[in-house]
C-alpha cells in the first residue's frame, strides 16, 4: 500500500531539498532548466505563499501554490488567493492526486473567508468545475499586471461584485 502525505508550507519554510524537488517536478511540464526556474521562483513567489506538496512513498508527485494577492474594490485594497501551478507527475495521473490537492485548496480558501482565482486552458475546465470553481465572463474584472488568453475561474466569490482590479504580482 502506498503512503500518501500532503504538506502545506510557506515559501520561506521550504527546505532547499523541497525546493529542488518542486523545480524538478515543474521541469517535467515546463521547458525551463533548474537555474531559470530557481530565479523565477525567488523573483515571483513571496515568503508567505502556500506551497502544497503531495508525496507518495516519500517522492514528490503533486504540487501547487496558493498565492495571497491583492485586488481593489471601490479603491479599497482587499486580498484573495491566486491558485497557481497545479501539477501532478505524468506517471501518477488518473490516481486522484490532483483531486486531493484541489480539495485542500478549496478548504484553505473557504477557511480564509477569501475567494480564489485561477487561470486554465479550456481542456481543464471540467476538472476545476468539479470543485466548485466558476467561469467569470464579467468584463468589468480587470487584470492589472498580467495578460492571458486563458479562462478565468473563481471560487467562493460573490457574483454581484463588479469593477474589480486584480493583481497577480502584488
């Protein structure tokens, strides 16, 4: 029987070994070497971003990050969670490990009383919808520091809120 362990850690508490494991797993999906990924990680991730690591028999097979970021509602700054980098080892897919991570993410977001946002390809929509994420077609929601053609989804957000300005990097 496989031993499955899920650990949530702030970026500032990751060990060097854990960070290398994360970057190696990400390298299986994105075509960047470890040095460039390390640079990107240190530049873009903050010390209190939540890293969710899923291990099977002491091997990292799943990872994602929840990044607490800012949005503005009527000129007032508020917080939300940006769900970033959900990845499962190619040899471990179809074993519900992505579902384990998503259940953890939705629980963390609900308990924080914030809402979540993510971007995904159309091919992944049904996966995220299973966990209560909803597509936003609201043209009055603006991304201030990111351009993307990916689909924007929200979790735990009041639908009637308009004229929001979101930041991914702040």
